[in-house]
C-alpha cells in the first residue's frame, strides 16, 4: 500500500477524497485477476487499463463504467477471476 501511494502521488493531485477511487479500482483489478495470484492481478491491471482507455477513446462520457461492466461479465463467466489462487 505504501509503495502504491508513493507511485501514484506524482501522477495525480492529492485531494481529500481520492482514496476511495484508488481503493475501488485496486479492488476491481484484484477481483478481475483472481484473489491470491500476483500474475492475475497483473492481468487484471492490464485489462482494466485497456478497457478504460478504449472507453475514453470511444465513449468518454461513460468511460468509468466499462471496467465495471467488464468485471461483471468476467465474474459471470469465471467466478474465481482470470487465474486461480496460488495459496
């Protein structure tokens, strides 16, 4: 968590309520990738970033919705996420 905060600080302005957005996105990335798997979290981050970027490109008004819709569809198809837990 500390490393994540140190890496995100130079990229965005720090405000009082910014932690909720970052926590929700991080939780969504872990859920997409699969709990307990580092490679799954990496794949989840890639999918989240790509879906969000394409959402901004094609339909900017609803760009924030596309990663959540993708996560919902993925959890219907694969309830454990992309990769299974390694623990």
